[in-house]
């Protein structure tokens, strides 16, 4: 992936864009339900924990 923000600015999609050193290194896309936890280390994103929930429809 690793494109600069200027290269991607006209094509950005919904989500969380992780930018390091002026380059987009990852994109967290939206989910129907869930949560993303971003862990930082020394000022940079170190780890992303993603969870997703499913809704069970009742009759």
C-alpha cells in the first residue's frame, strides 16, 4: 500500500487511515458493528486489535 497522502487524497475511502512518515500504511474499513483499538508505542501505531459483533435477529 504505502502511498503518500498526496497520491491518495483524491481516492480516500471511508475508514481510519494509519499514516506513518507521510505514507498511508494501513486502512481500517468500517464494519456494521464492532470496535477497533489502536495501541501506540513511541509515537507510532504499534498494534491494532479488531473485534466484530454479529447481531442475532429475534422473531
